[in-house]
C-alpha cells in the first residue's frame, strides 16, 4: 500500500491501565518527509473488573491467558467499533493496534500482547496491523521500545523525546543512530499508591508534593541493578510486581510519603540520563506530563535542559499516533523497528497484517 495519504486509526493500551487510547490520524508522505494530522481522539476507561483482570493476568495459566485473550479481543473490537460509529469516521485504510501487554520477558525470548488476533480484524471489518513486538523478540531484541522510529520521523525538532507513562522511556539520535531505552517505572507505581488513597491517580502530583522524603527508601531505589545496566533495556509490569512494590512496601510510612519519595526517585533517574547528554530540547509526553510536581523536580535536577510539554492530543495520544505510523510502515514493507534501539539482529518491518 504505497501512496501519499493514509487514513488510520491508532490504538494503544498502556501499562498504567487507564484505558484504551484511540487516535484518528491522517498521515501524509511527501518528498521523503512524514507529517500527520490528529483528528478525533478518545480514551475509553477500563471497568474495575477489567483493571483487576489485567493486573492479575501476569500470574494466569496458559489456558486462562488464552481465554483472557479471546475476551479482550472482543472488548477491544467493541471499543473500536463504537469509536468509529460515534465519530462517524469513514473510509479508514487500516486499524493499527498495539494490544495490551500481559507478559514481557525478552530475556526468555517471550512477550505477550493480548487482543492481537485475526478475530479483531474480522469483527471490525477493517484491515488490521497488530502484534508489533513479537518478531523483534524472536530476532533477539527487547521488543521495546518501538516508539523511537516515530520520534525520528515525526518529532525530529526535539533533541530528546521522553514518555512518562506506566514506565519512562527516552529516545534520541547519537552519531546518526537512534538510541532508546526504558529508564524507570512511573505511573505503574504512582497510580498504585494513589489507589491506596482512593484516587485513580495523583492529579498534578499534588498529593506527592505534600509528602515527605523517606531517604532510606530513596537510596535503596536508586541502588537497583536495572539502573546499572547498559541499553538496550526495557521494563515490564513483572518488574513492578516482583521488585519495586515489595521494596516500597517494606517501609511502614503513609502513601503520601511513598508518592513523594518515588516521584523524586523518577526525577533523579531521568536526570541521571539527561545530564550526561548535550543540552537540548526535551519533549515530554504521556500521563506524567501532567504531573507538575514531577516536572518541577526534573527541571530542578536538570537546569540546562529545556522541557517542552506539547498540546493535549500529543501528550495523551503520542503512542497511538506512532503505532498508527508503525502499521502504515508495515503495509509499505518499510522498516518500523530499529535494531539500534531494541538490540535485534537487524532493522526490520514488524507486525502482523490481518485482512478481513
């Protein structure tokens, strides 16, 4: 499917479990340059039942995972069809869906994103590109992060692109090669402790800002082995469940103090990466871009960096946008995953195309 314009729906479900992000995008390709126009966008929240199922799934048996995959595919198709109908979207060329990550163990050659089934395309009646991570893991890569090629093609005006979602990840050019990796957990932990206070999330970081620093916890977090590893490297929810939450739970202190300490830990780890790079413009997206306390801590720790928070659509739907682009690149038979980022044996065009 080689042409100049593509009418696309990008679909993403992140590890923060806030819901399914959908973005209707028109991509244009002229003179070797990609541009985009984001149109209707929406986040469809998961019910409490689905949030709990997706959290618990990391411990499911193979049979139970297969059942979950089938049911999630139906849920996802209903969400997509409702979005298309509600906004009266016509003539979509393709739906590009990431699915939802349940297991991510690249060191064991394994990753699982549910909702990436032929039934999705059949149900919505539109060609669908999905399951973007599996091929990269099979080629010896981390299967993540996949967004950096979109950063290169769509956001080249910025020196660095930082996403503050369930996890923080960064991408940038280094001697003509795109470099990207996960830095640390963010909203997977912050939302957990906001939930302890009966909140879906800590709005603006206001609760964290009122908490106290627990120095011993902060120091223990910063000593974690993951931060000593060289990239490429990536994180999954298993790491939060098996390493981070047990560490934080050891401390018998109020949730506000845990939020405060972990937020400063995030800012510390981001700054540790940024401060060894040349000064430049940092594009910040993802839900954490609304966390004023976190952004203020980051700015304090890296004064030579210009932090840029874009418009709401780009903050919230950048990953949906880029997975839309990854799907289009797959249809064109072009590279959509960079081995410099994932550690795979070579650049490649990843994803599965399901016709109707």
